[in-house]
């Protein structure tokens, strides 16, 4: 059974139905610290855990909120050069509001598994809000997102990670200077993409107006002085590994007079914005999204 297609034998569960220990195991699995077999085996030792574990696998039909054919937007896949990246050419999903013109731009960075349907939908959501959005596929050098997260996670781990970050920098600059863009750039990303959003804030300097990392690891402290963008930092309450980085990160932000706001959303798990799994927490996801769109619109004028 494809993990993106709900099985009739797997119960539809919400966050409240799932033991926190299973969420913790899933976080280990999502970040490549255990394979699928080990995750399911460990979860099976918890009462009801195997069914909970199976229910946590993404169901991407649930993630689509804006159709590919929505008349308010135009979307297409594009290729572009990426000097110094994992290959000479990158590929991404470019979505614009319907009509002509130049628009403020948002780069949308995927998790640690490539450009899956959830991230493509986030790009469409930004286009509906009036932005031209690019969601690059870091797996383009290996043939692109393979259609499921397990294989995508394995492929992304095989890439040269420094070159992968370069691919994201090149994607940001391509979007900023694209004919559809007015040059005003914002960035957001989720999990690995949140970490990369923090990195891009240090790498892009004044070329970036605003960044909204979702549950991303903090950048190198020494690089924080390079941040010129306004930051909107989203954390989940139950995300010990990421949250433990905040005190040092906050100290560096304050020392370097970086404009930022940080929100931790009560009762949430790492991945709470992703509406394809039971980690999704609708109230928190909507609030974080509204805050992000509001900031981006303010910063692009």
C-alpha cells in the first residue's frame, strides 16, 4: 500500500488519539535516525502503537487545499542553473497569481524528503495570497522527489549537504531576479526547510526581507550577525531537540539587533503545520500561517 494513500484498515486518528511515545519515535524516523522497519517494530511494543504508527504515515490527498487547476493561480515546473550545487541544473515548482505583473516572492523549502505534494500545496497557498512562489526540489540532481517519503528521505541523505544548501541559495536568487518577481523576497520552510530558512537568513543578507522558519534548527551563532531579514520563528511545544537550541539563538539575535518574533504553539508536535498526518494541529497551523502571511505582506509593502 502506498503510504500516501490511506488504507481502509488504518484508523483515522487525530493527535489526541496518539501516545506521545509514538510521536517521539516518529520524530526519530522522520529525521533518519531509524528506518521504517525499526520505527514500526518499536511502536508495536507500545499498547496500540502499531496502529498509531501506521496512521502517522502521510496521506497527501488530505494536504491539498488549493487545486493544481485553481483559476486564481498559474503553476508550472521550471529548471534553472545552480552553480556550485549538486548538479548544474535545479528543478522547482513555480506558482504565480493569475494575470500578468510582477509579484513579491516567497521561496518555500521542503522537509528532508524532497518536493512532496504538501510543499507544492503550500506554494499554491502563497500564490493565492498574491505572491509568486518557488518550491525547489533538492532531489532534482537524483531525479526528483520519488513519489514517497521513505525513498525521498534516503535520497536526500545521499546528497552533499553543503552543495544542497548552495542549491537553495541559488533557488532564492533565481526567484528574486525572476521576471515575475518584483525583487522583494521572503522565505519559509519546514523541518529541514526550517533549518535551511535560518541558514538562508544568514547567507542572503539584505537580499532577504523576511524569513519564517517552522521548527528549524538554529544557524551557526557566528553567522547570526549577517541576518538583515525580519524573522518569525515557529516552534512546536513538544520538540525538545529543536527547542533546546533557542536560548543560544535568542542571545545571538539580541546581541546582533536582529528583528524577530518567536512563537511556541501549545500542545503541538514537530510538523504541526503538515496537514497530511495526525501531527497536524489545525488551530496552531492556521495561526502560524496567518502570522507568516501578515509579516510577509508587511515587509514587501
